C-alpha cells in the first residue's frame, strides 16, 4: 500500500504541473517564443546545474569505488536495452523523428525526480548507495549516448548530404555538468555554500519547467493527442517490461556467477529500471525537429501508468 500511495502522490503532483502549463497555453499566456526559451534554459543552464549539485550531494569518492562492481549490472542492462530498442526500430519500422525518443524510452529513466523520492519511500536512506549506481549510469547514458540517438534522428536533415562532424555534440551541456562535478568530487575541490545554493536554486527549476513545457505541447496538440498507437505501446512495453527484465537478467547472471548481490540492491535497481520516461524528452525531440507530440505522449502515459507498475514490481522483486 505504501508503494501504491507514494506512486499515486508523485504522479498527481506531476499531472497538476502539466495541467498548469496546458491551461496557461490555452489561455494564450504562453507564446511559441516562450516554449523555445524554456527549452534553452533547461538544456543549457538549469539541467547542468542540477546534475552538478546532485553528483556532489549524493556521491563521495569512497562510494564511487565501493559501487564500481554494481555499475556492471547497470551497464549491461543499458547496453542490452540500446541493442533491443535499436533492433525494434528496424523491425517495427519506427519512422524518423520518433526513433530517438523510442530508444530513450527503453533505456533512460526519470531517476532523480520520480525514482529518488519513490526509492526513499520504499526502501529508506539505506538504499541510497544502490540508487546512486543507477543514477550515475542513467546520467552518463542519457547525455553521452541517448541524446545522440535523438539528434541523429532529425527528419529535416538531408541524408544524402554528409555534414562535417560537429565535435561540440560530443559534450552537450548536461554531460559537461556531470564531468565537471566528477572533477570537483575526485579532486575534493570545495564548493562555497553560496555557489552551491545558487546552483541548487537554478537546478530546481528543471522538473517544473519541463512539466510546464509538456503541458504547453499538449495545449498545442490537444488532449486527443494522448493515445495508444503501436509506437507508443511498444515504447511503454520497453520502459515497464523490457528494461526491468534486462536488469533482472543481469542480476541473475551475476548471482549465478557467484556474485553476492544484496536483496536491497537488486530491488532498487529493478524499481529504477522501470521509472517513467525522462521529462525532458519532448524538449530534446523539439531541438532535433522530431515528433514532439509523440515524445510528450510517451512521457505522459508512462508517468500515469507508473502508478500501476510499481505495486506489481514490488511483488516481483521479492522472488529475485
């Protein structure tokens, strides 16, 4: 019951903020320029600040070393997730503009804004080291790999014209935030309290502004845009069934090989593997001229359906 109520409360909060963006867009309080400005603010300023603060808040050098073994399970599940998702884009003939979003739905989850509070509610503070395993891998995966599947899925690009490689794409702003945080962490560089507070304040706008952006997109597309077509159903199956199944597979392989995997660690990794899609997916899709309505649809539906998924997974993890 605790898992169910926690997931319900988290989802209700998210839906209310999305509804706010939807309402204000319908009342013409937000114009198209505002939507573009939100995208720039989140991706280039707020998100890097949020990642920087989160890394220094939740990680230490000792934790990085002690969790290195557990990272292999997450790494394996992410690698298999990318492979399965990429193969399905070919088999299902997912159209350009949706492929990057589809692949990211299989692999990358909303760990900090939904996964973290849920994990604390379900397992308490003692689960934080295991949460950090998934958080680190999810952050690196999203901004070092996932973002490239979306940027390379731009349907407006002329495929016959080979553009010179843009080295700047190797280091998107959120990944730079993560790498800079690792430098500060490993070298034990102190961050003045006022700077940390400032970055925390700026980073704190990521979730509400991303959700407002989703509401604006929904306002433009209409509520009728929320639907369950084939591409959406497969993306949801990837997020809620295939991703946790791959994590379970890696844990089973590890245990069969003699590795000692605490039950709390396996439970945490499996729950995080099934968290909803990234709230910033519609923004990423919009920056690459992708199908923003599709990205909004899968994020919204995965967030709502998460209420049903969590209690089921909580029963399942007892047998892993």
